[in-house]
C-alpha cells in the first residue's frame, strides 16, 4: 500500500510519486505519514523530508512551507526544496559566505528587510551544508570537501 507524494518548490516539481512513508519536519517535531492518514494541514520548518519507498530512502531539504495531508496524497508546497543528492557543496559554501559577509555589513535596526532576507539565506545555506554532512554518502567515503563542513 502506498500514498502519493508531491514536493513542489517555487520554481519546479522536486518530487512526485508513490511512496510507502513520508517524514516531515513540522513545527512541533517530525511527523510520519502513512497511507490512509487523517487529513492534516501543517506548517513546515527548515529541515529534511524523508521519503521511503521500496526499502530505499530519498532525502530532500526544505526551507519552510506547508504540507497538506489527505488519505491518499501528500502535497508539499515548499518555499525552497532540493534533493540532497543534487546539492553542490561548493555553491552551498559560497552562498553561506556571501550571506555571512552581507550580514556583517548590515545593522538590523537600519535595514531590517535586507537583514531578514540575508538571515534567511544563511539559514538555508546552513541547512544544505548540514544535510550533506549528515546524510550524503559518496561511494561510502566522504569527500575531503564535505569533511570540512
């Protein structure tokens, strides 16, 4: 028995298919979803979505959003989402550095909007780098670049 799952970010469909189980990073903690789950609407926090199907697990970072759970389908509308396998370490490290540099030059009380945008960018970068460090395996060896995370 499976449940349909769709993860949609602002610019694309990140995942779509039948799965055995979905684990979501809800604001009150992780939430496991199985087929025939009761209807729920939940807010997602920054974290990792785990999708289990056929004895295999796929992992996706999610930077906020909402999930609508119905008995036969889970629709995740994410502010940003990405398969952990697709994260470019160099790009993620560069984004983190840019956000840190920008935050160093901004005073929160003078340019509040820009400060909040850069703070969110820094959180997303840290999420991506942490997900790589915790979950990604490259031929059972961690690359030298990933070890420095």
